C-alpha cells in the first residue's frame, strides 16, 4: 500500500478542507478501514462499492427511516460535536407552525411503493421525451443571453437556471417564483450540511415552514384547476381503494422533487465542464464524435458524484466485512468513494469515455430507491453538452478568475463558480 499524506485518524468529514477534496481520504478508507467508526460524528462510514450496495438493498438490516435515531436521546459524544442537538427545537417549529415532516420517497418498501406509484406517471419515458423541444429551447435561450459576451460565469448563468426552470415547469410552480423556490431548495439542502448553528438551523426551519404553506396553497389551486404538471398529477391521484395522498405526504414528495430536480443536476453539469477544461482531449473526442455523450454523462456522475453521502439506520446488529455494527447505529454511505472503488472500476480516478460499465455507479441509488428523476437528469445533461459544444468553440477557463472551490457541505458536492471564455461557432 502506498504511503499517504492523510492518516486515518485525520479523516473528518466535518472539516471544510476535507470536504473540498475528499478523494484521498476515500482512498485511505477503502484501503485501511472500509467500515470506519468516525470519532467526529459517531457514524459508521461505508466506503466500498459492494458494501454500500448491500446497505442500499438489504432492508432486513438497514433502514431509511431515521426518525428513531433523531427522536431518541442524543449520545453525549454527539452532543459535544453539535450533532442534531437542535432536533427537537426544529421539529417544534414544523409542528407548531406548519406540518410534520414524514418519510415518503425515503420510506421503506412496501410503504415506499405507494409514493412511487403515485409519482411514476409523471416520469414515464414518453413524458420525458415529450419535454425535449422545451429543454432544447431553454438551453438555447440561456446560451443566447451570454453568447455575444465571449465569457460566462457558467454556474449562475447556465447550470443553475437550466434544471431549475425545467423542474419548476414540470412541477407546475409559477415561473415568477423561481428565485424563491431556488432559495427554499438551498434551505432544504442545508439540513444535510451539518454546519448550521442553533439560530441558523431554527431560522432555516422557519423559512421551510413558509415553503410548506406556499406549496399547500399551490395544492389547493391544482385540485380545483389541474394542469399538465406533476403537482396536478399528485394531488388528484387516486389509489385503488379511492384514497389520496395527504398533505404531509404531498409536502414531502414535492419538496424532495424540488431539490432533487435542480441541485444535483446543476452540480453535475458544472463538474463535467470543469473536467472537460482540464482534459481537453476528452473535449475533442466529444466534438469530433469519437466519444459518446451518453458515456461522458455517466462518467461525470460517477467522478463528481453530486450527492456524496446519505444515511441509513441499522435495524439490528449486523456484520459487514470484519466489523460488527450495533443496532441503532447510523451508516454514512459515501457514494463518492464507492463510485471510485478500484475493485469495481478500472482506473477509477480517470474519465474513460469507453468504459464498459459506465452506468454501474451508485450516484442515483439502486433497486427500489433508484432516483425517480434520473432519466430526466441524464437527458438534461446530454442535451446541454450537445448544444453547448455545437454553439461554442475554443472554450477555456478564464484566466485569474477561478479558484475552483466547492460549497462546503457534508453531503453535497458542487462548485461555487466557473468562469469560462469562448468563441461563437
């Protein structure tokens, strides 16, 4: 095993410096401690592909329902580290001023099947194909806004508005509310950042309660005047027994779709463009048609996994590898590490546009919990790069304008900004 600059004892995913570049730490974990009890969080970090896939699919031992953990008395070491110390205060904000937060897409089978059944009609292949002309027009409109400038801050001018407009259009929210919806999406993601102070966490909850009331008003409107959008489909969906989704279920589902439909795709497109700027031979392969955009998109998602971590709770004592993990423990699933596992992917640190198994990554989950919006995200990314490379040439990193820093976050990975120069084709 090679000598590493990072010691196992130095790995702390709460550290913004490590969040900025976690990949050497991931490699150390895979080599030295594939199942690692983090002293900083009290979580068991899972870093290997096959181990993580088991956690995702073995419902006998691993649960997506974390409520039992959040509701119990917080362990002393987690109090010391600031973990969820404000959980009761935050929950009180929702219960007194809004609606309780419940599990829907993140619930367990077979309960989870109910919510997929209600939402699946909105994400059929035919509906996604039907969106292609709209997506194409939107991409071109965004490019039109900066193409005469010869330079662009790519994230704010393209990566953010593209998926944000698409998911809000599909959900059925008014276009005039896009800025508010983006802010609420950011607040939702901040709940996973593990870096908010008590006052910030409570303030964030207060803003999300406003989002709940905003969504509930939209639900009422769509019941009376349904349109061709996801919210209309959900609020009017009837199960075989005639029952419908309750308000708390609708709030959870739409909130999840709101964040899942924009934050991750924004970060994937930005990360993909940076890779192309750093590996111009890959850019030329795409331009000349030597490489397929489909493979490129999968390699982006694998290498720059937008959701680096999610959690599971251990239902009962379980053995993974040579480690026994006690009942009630929390698993920190490190997707960004599993997607670079040497035992699954050859030369995993490099973009290989001819990789035989590019879609084997776990970035969108697997099995019952495969991301429902993954086909839409892939379509957006393929079309975005296809049109960008057809309309722009000589794309380069703007000199002295990029620091290539990412937003500090425990679970998500995304560039803050990316300044480019280019010429019209």
